[in-house]
């Protein structure tokens, strides 16, 4: 492998590690606060970095960030069940986000984030129902969907403001000169 090709690859690994680290820090800080409304209900602010990775790089890289952050978060929190719920929901929500961005190029990043958060909460509820063999918990679904909408708006706005607030030259350096205009359409549509 030539030295020229190793530098962008090393830069990409460093950026993904940074996104994972920031997401993990956000997860750990958020775990210090009491749950919102329901046991275990959080805003999911660590998803800011997953969505930002999806916008900047794409699906494989975003999945790497989600998986690494979730595995490390469950290890640091000492909660193995967290891994089952969060990993399944995180992977599903990132895949749904990418499918939305691919199938509907004009959909706003804010809408993608809201749908992703609702999917995340729904998948966690489905995993719980599958493990406990109870469907009574489905009565929480409307509340979790509303919480997902709120979380999706917060995460989406954070990513939009990050991408709009950081100079394009910084993103060009991060991406190693790649052109990600397809993903940027989701962001620019939000400003109109």
C-alpha cells in the first residue's frame, strides 16, 4: 500500500474513533441523569455522532460507530442487557436512516432523524417484548413514539447546526477530498 493511500485511510480511522469517543462520552454523561418519563428512557444524544458519521461517510462507517459505541458503552456501564437493546435498535435505526436518504433524496435530515429515533424506540420495545414474552408493554408505544419525535428533533438539529456551522474546508479535510453532495442535499433542504 502506498503512503498516499494510507493517509486518508488513517484519517478516516481517526475520525471514526473520534466520533465513537464523542458518542461514548455523550452516552456516559447522559446516563448520569435520571430517565425521562419511563425507566430507561433517554434522549439518545450519542446518536448525534452516528447520524453525523452517516452524513459524512455513509452506512458502513456509521454502523462501525454505532457498534463500537454500543459495545463500549455496555462494558463501561456494566450492563450486558444494554448491549442487546441498544445494539439492535442502533443498527436498525441507522439502516432505516440510510434507506430514507437513499429512497427519498429530498427528505430533510430532520425528518430522517425523527423517523430514526422512533424506529430506535420501537425496536427496543420489540426486543423487550420478544425477551419477556409479554405484549402489555406495547401500551407505552405511543409515549415512546412521542419521545422519539422529541429526541429526533434534538439530534437532527444538532447535526444540521454542526454541518452548517463548521466550514466546508474542515469537512473536505475530514473526508479526504471526497464529494458527499448527495448527503448534503438532506442538510441544505432544511435551511429553506
